[in-house]
C-alpha cells in the first residue's frame, strides 16, 4: 500500500498511480491497468515522495512535521534515545523563492485591474536646443528602508522615518542642482527595502537583520518614496523612466514594486517603468548607452562583458559612450573598463551593526548625473545626508 497522504503534494498523474496501486494491490497490475511501464509507475510515486519530503513529510525517515507554502524544509535534526525511539526533532525551513515570485505575480495580476491608473498629465517642460538633448539620472542605491542603525555603533542613526525623509530631501536638492533636461531617469539600483518579507532576514542566507518596524510599514514607505520622486521629476522633465532594480535584500519586493508602478502609470505616456525580470537593465540616449545592475550577481570587473552580451543592441549600433551603474558594496569605486565607465555607487544609509562590527566604511551620498545624447556625461552633482539634515545622535 502507498501512503495516501502523499496525494497532498502529488500531481494528477501521481495521484492516479497511487490510487491504482492501492486499489489493485500490485505495482505490476497497476502499471498494466494504466498502460505504462512499471518503471514509469515507480518514477511517478518517487516524485510524489520527493515533493512531500521537501515539505517535511517522509515517514520512512521519521519526518512528519510539514511546513506550509511558500516554505520548504532546508534540513531536519532528529534525536533518538538508546532504544532507537525518536525523542525530539528540529525542522529548519527556508522560503521557496521561485514559488514566492509566482505567488507575487499572480497576486499582482489578480488585483491590477482594480488599481486606479494615474491619468495623463500635460508637460510643463520648457527646454531649448541644449536641454532637449540632456538626460538627468537621479541615482540611489542601498537605501535599506526599514533598517535600524544606532549612532553609537555606526556614527549615525537610521530608521524608517529618517530614511524616508533623507531620501526625499536629497532628491529635492538633486532636482534643484541639476540642469534643465528633457529626460529623467529615477535609478534606484537595488536594496530599496531592507528585508523581503514578514520575517526580517535576508532572502537567500536567512541572516537576521536589524529592522525598524513591521514589513507592511516598509512597503508603505517605499511606495511613498518612489511615487513622490516620480511626481517631482515629472514637474521638471518631459519624460521620466523609473528603474527599481533587484537587490539581494529585496528580490521579491522589487518585483511587486515594478509591476505595481507599471500598472499605476499605465495611462501616463510621460512615464515608463522598467519591468525586466532579469537583474540587468539598459537604456539608450542617442549615442549614450546606460546600464544597471545592483552588483549582487556580478562584480564590477565582470559587468562590461555581461552588458555587451546581454544588450548588444545598446552596446553597438552607433553608441559611442557607455556607462554602467551598480551598488551593493556601499562604497565608491569608478573605473573605465573595455569601453565603458563602471561606477559603483555608495549608500545614503548609515552603517548598521553588521557593517559597524565588521569595520566597513564608505561615503554616504546620492548622485545626479547629466548625459548628452551626443557627448556622453557632461555633469554630475553629489548630495549627502549632512547637506539636508543633521545626522548626529
């Protein structure tokens, strides 16, 4: 007899195999009745067992404590007494990232028809021949909204309220300092959110994070920040391109943010939203090509080849100036490699306990870069937290 409970995690074909074996009492008879080979029958049942084991159910191995979607069992530790009887069991779990992404996309698709689209707005941009050829890129990375930092450890405080106010104040100063330009790119290059779900841990390594507040509060703050930046950019530019890149802290969060803003601005022709599921992004501005990657998958030295291979239409076809942007490591590095300038941007956020105790230092700033469609980069302005508000104590 095959364990009936396996059907909780089995496909339709696997359920049919289990039922037929149990009804006939023989694998050979069941295979003949189903019109398949005995090996195929055994494979179907084995797949059901493997799928159940991932969820924590494998009685043959004393595993009977199951976990709900979207969790999977990462490992078990079982304690036995001297008679071979089980006395305790510890089940270690992790998030099934692929299933989580599927669930998020299904959720977005389900309620997106009910989201109120922002209506189109007229442009008030007043340019000239020079400014018509310019693009202002407002670059932020590793904002870590929701991270908690203490000035006695890292030299400055950082919490949800400080993060939101600092980002928006810095953005206002960047707008004031930037020259008039027809196009704008709001480039958020990853780790906008400090955590990626209800549990304050990193998505892949499950490292415990210093977090300020519940996850829904992080979500609300991130939405407010990004929406405010786009609205203010629209007041000074004719078109705005919004990039919300995947980071290692917000792999799932970046997905629903991109999809949500794409739906929200669906009827606004002046706004485009990057929705690529890959963590590499590109756009073109005349003879200038711009590339983006958070930095959690590939190091800066690898990016020229990655960008050239991933985006041949942006790398060639008349582009003469190429610029790549990344973050992730929270400090500044810029180098020209193989025909492209790769800039690793720092963070506006303060150092948390992890960075402070590891003695990792870096400048805190955000940068507005100005690109000409024919001449590449023609200007840049930096803003720091100290320029907009006190960060001591």
